[in-house]
C-alpha cells in the first residue's frame, strides 16, 4: 500500500472563545497545500481513499487535496488522526483499510511526526514534519507494528 501523510496547512491562531478544532486555514496555508498537492499529483499520487482528522483545518486541507487529485470518493474522518491521538490508533485505522491500494491521511503534529517514525519501525526517531508537508511511506505488512519504507517527503519550501 502507498500511504501518504499530509499535515494540514498553516492555520489561524486560536481566537478568544474558539476551540482549537475550529481553526481554519489561512490563505497562505491554502496556497501551501495547493502547491504541495500539485507536486504530488505530478508524482502520480492518486489515493483510493482519503481519511482526515475531524478538525476544520485538516478537513479544509483534505478538500483541497481531493479536488487537485480528482478523488471522487467522500473524505472519511477519524478521531485517530487528531493531534493528540496515539500512533497505534492511527496505525489501526490504516489496518482497517488494508485492502486499499493507496490512502492519504490528513492530520496534525505532534501525531504525524511520531507516526512517520512509527511507520518506519523506529519510533524513537525524530521526524521534522512541517505544515503542508506530505510524506509517502510504502507498507506491505499489516501486523501489530508497521515496517514501512520511506519513499519521499515534500515540504512547501521545496515546491514553488
């Protein structure tokens, strides 16, 4: 399976009385996601399934990705992709969909920095996962703990 992790774009700061989950992308954040996903499309990224955190900024990033990648299926949401989620819950979400050839997960840090390392079988490794970054990890076995292969990581600074 080709597994893609997209960290949401830059979001507005929390306003008084607003919940963190309700923060929207900034215009810069939308542009960053568009650029990175357009580059991913050039690399023939074509996920069969998109799963997003239920947070607003992740859902907005997922919508942009679905449009650019011409995904026809609706975006699913999962609490396993919230910022404070456990990497094992995120992995179990992937395992539920193991029959999919390609999945794009849309979420947050600190989860994605830890999940990237977990997918590679080295949970103690530090992964610098910037906003609007997208990582590809190929996974063949769906046991209790993953052992993926890092194919690439694209950040907004790498695409113009």
